[in-house]
C-alpha cells in the first residue's frame, strides 16, 4: 500500500510541477486571445464603485499598488539567473531582502484584499451584482496571499538562500523547457508547493474571470498629449492627458 501511495504522490508531483505549468500557460495565452477576439465587451474589471466607494477606494489602492510590487518582485526574483546578480548580492542576502520587502507589501496587500473581499461578501447590493467567479477569484487571491505570508517564517528558517535558489531554478527550468524541473522543488515545505500550485491556477483562471483587465491597464494614459483648454479672455491652460474610452469601457 505504501508503495502505491508513494508512486501516486510521485506522479502527482511530476504533473503539478512539470506539466501543469505548461497547461496553465497555454490556457492563459490562448484563452485570453480568444476572449479578447470574441467577447471584448466582457473585458473589464466590473467595478462596483457606485455601490460603496469609500471602502473600495482604500481596499483597491492598497491591493493594486502592493500586488503590482509583489508580482514584479516574484517575476524578477524567480526569473533572474543566479550568475546575473551573484557579483552584487549573495543568495542569503537576496532571500532576506525578499522576505522583508515581500512581508511589508504582503501586509498592505492583505489589508486591501480583505477589505475588497469583505465588501463583496457582506454588502448585499454588491453581492447581488457579483458572479460566482468574482467571489471565487477574490477568495483564491486571499488564500494565495495568506500562503505567501505563511512561507515567510519558513524562509527565515533557511537563511542560506537555498529555498530561493530552488524556487528560481524551478521557474527558470520551466520557462526554458528543461527536463527535471519538478525535482528541483521536491521536498520543499508544503506552503511553498501549495503557493506555487495556486499561483499557476490563477493564470489558468484569468481568461474566464475579470482578471483579464490586467492587460488593459491604462499605462498609455501617462504618455498622451496634454489637453489644451481655452477659457474666457483668450487664456489657455493645460489640464492633463486626454483619456479616450475603449470598447471595453
């Protein structure tokens, strides 16, 4: 019986960390393209600001600023090869820096996301305008964030940077299609492994949820021309970049 169980867990581990990443990436890219091509009017964040603005303002700002920091922190930290930074910072110091910076951003993100989830669940009007996938995505993000915070003391317990090297080695092996990527995270503590699986699942769910609005972040707004406004008396003044609504709005 133990041999059967060990064989099952080995195959499950190989699937989750060797095959599942490519399945999620394929659905993420292909599904997002199909949705943009066929359902552009559903390509939006579905804001509920008109129903409860104050809590949304605090929750949304805290969540979005911190989640952007966490996303790019994970992106750079996992995909930067060791040789590219070893002459500047050693793995142990980099891991400690990631724990401190990630912990601070994670705390802000936890407060913001908890506010968003609370208003989504306990405000009757917002609950009625929410879909099942809206609530499921917020709940999944909340669980994913909590798991990320749980990994912090585990990382402090491995101050030599070995965990960071294992995680970055796995991520770089996945994106470069190297064989044996799953073996690099074998034996890591369960919070790391569940955190990785839920993170990949978020990419899998993106084309079917409001998460697709991350592709439509209005970064272009920062680079548009200033709007010239003429007032009485012939004077002119600049009021800021012109924003044009998109089809998704």
